[in-house]
C-alpha cells in the first residue's frame, strides 16, 4: 500500500486521513533515527501533510515542535501537492519504553509548537503558535488548532516501529466540525472515534485512508474524495547549495578553498554535497573575481 491521503465530508463535518509508512521509513533511513525519533518525526510529518491537504495549490506549511526534551527541535515541511520533508535535531536519542510504548512526550518535553502557512503571492508566511500540552504531537496539533486558529479538531497520529527499528506502520487523521454542523452528527462521529483502535494499528492491519474515513463516518453516507499520493521529497539541490556557499561571503569561501574541500549536509533530507578545492575556487572566482 503506497502512501496516500484522502478527504471525506458529511453534514458540516470534514475529515482527512493519511497512510505515511513509506515516507516515514525513508526519513528514518535518511536521518538514521532511533525509534523515539522515528515516532516523533513521523507524527510531525504526517500532521504537516494533513494540515497542508486543505491549502490552495502551490501553498505549503511548516510545523515546528520546539521542546526542551532530548530530541530537540522536530520540523516538517509539507506542500499541498503531498510532498513532505522533515528532520529531528537529535535523531539518535534512546529512551526506555513507558508501559510498553514509546514515550514521545518525555522525549519532546515542554515548549511550543509553531505552524507557518506559506501561500502564493505573499512575502511573509502567517505563523501561529501554542504551548505544547503533552509533547505527544497529536494533542499538541489539536490544541494549536483550537488556541491559535479557533478550530476545534480531533487529531490522531501514530507510528509503529519494528524490533529491527524499521517503520511498521504510520498514519493519521484529523476531524473538524464546520459552522452549522448538527449536534447529532457530531455525537455520532465522536462515538465512532471513541470506538476506533489506534491509528497505527489500523494502518498496520492494512486499512487504507478510505477505510479509516469510513470508520470515522460509520453509519453515515459521507462523500469520500479520491485519494492523492504522498512522498518524502526535498527541494535541495547542488545549485541551491552552491548559492548558499556564495552567500556566506568571500572570506568564508576563501577559507574553504584553503581547507581544500567542503561537505554540506541538508538538514531536511540528510543528503551530503561534496565540493573539491577546484570547484570551490571556481565559485570564488566567478562570484568575487580572481
């Protein structure tokens, strides 16, 4: 089952559901994450995709979890086209299980969540924030939506990690009541949500996004829209990295030439870019003159 996201609506209630196992596994491999980091990063990337799904074309969103726990910052960028990238500041943190579960809340710690929305035609993004209430990501996203955007929502995010550290299952959903939603519909949806197993369990059992949405709207004739593919994707490139090197200035670039080489690693995807002394000298001469 390839990663995908779907949307459903019924009588003033809308829901988004996503399966993100493959892209979370790619992020785990790229950043060499230990289980607790895989769980935190996977949840954050899934949340960013769910929030970005309702944006207009060419728009994007950044979710930044800034806690004081051992993981440090957890950041994810997602676009309305279903592309996502992300990183965790300290990917190789080891924590003991708490009641048989990964204690993401303790690894994230106390702090704040920041959500930035980037839309076409604007120079500056809109950024909202809220305190972290648990560090478990899903509860923090829901609290952010309520506090910063006045949108009551139910959010569920999950990542299941295999004993060999690979990603067994990952996914999430969020449900929002729109203005005018009927009380009996909300009550029925809340009952369905209460009866559902954890999202990682649903994905692990082979449920796709449509099946998850059908469970959310069980007993209702919800309209389910066609699913869209999701993928881990980073827009870094050799050209962007060279532009960054040039932006450091003549003195810094000259220092790299003297060192004889440079290696630049992209925070978001872990891709390594190697520069020889000759290429660094070319950039220096082309930009600042020989």
